[in-house]
């Protein structure tokens, strides 16, 4: 059973990370499109569908399967896991932040420049690298 839960966890993480990497990139391009234009309306649809149909379910499943794996490990949890959990919580906060930005774009209320979205696009990559290091190397 452990291996199947691990598979489900990895698949859900890949799906969530794909969205966390792609959504800010969509926002880069959306931020420079004219409000009310066909292009802006297309970005709104893409952002909403990505968030609601892929990212949020994948995030929820990542947490469920990840905590399930932790429960199966029992006493094998160390400092590396606590740090990993903190980083995954940070990814979750970032996800919520992006959801709020999607709502601003949907209401044509985005006031952030393209550069802002280019910079925040790097956040999930950095967190992912740290998480993978903690999981594979288990330095603590």
C-alpha cells in the first residue's frame, strides 16, 4: 500500500508544481494585455481553469497522500520532515496568494506590473529544489 500512496503523492505533486510554475507565467502575459480584450478574457479562462481544475485538487491530494505517507512512516520522521512540511506550507500560502491574484485579474483589478510576476515565478522553483534536497538527502 505504501508504494501506491507514494505514487499518488508524486503524481499529485507533479501536477501541483506544474500549475505553480505555469500560473505566474500566464500572469506575466496577462498583466500586459489590455483589460477587456479578447486576449485578457482568454487568460482569465486559462487561469481560472488551471487553478480550479488542476492546481487546487492537486494541492489537496498532495497534502492527503503526503500526510498519509508520514503516518505510515511513524517514528521515521526527523527534522528534515519538519522543514519539508514548513516549505510545503509555504507553497500552500503561495498557492492561496496566486488564487487571490487570479480573482483580481478576473475582476480587471490587477495593478501589479509584469516584472512582479516574473520575479514571483521563481518562488516555487526555489522551494521545490529545497524540498527535493530535504527528501532525498535527509540532511537532518
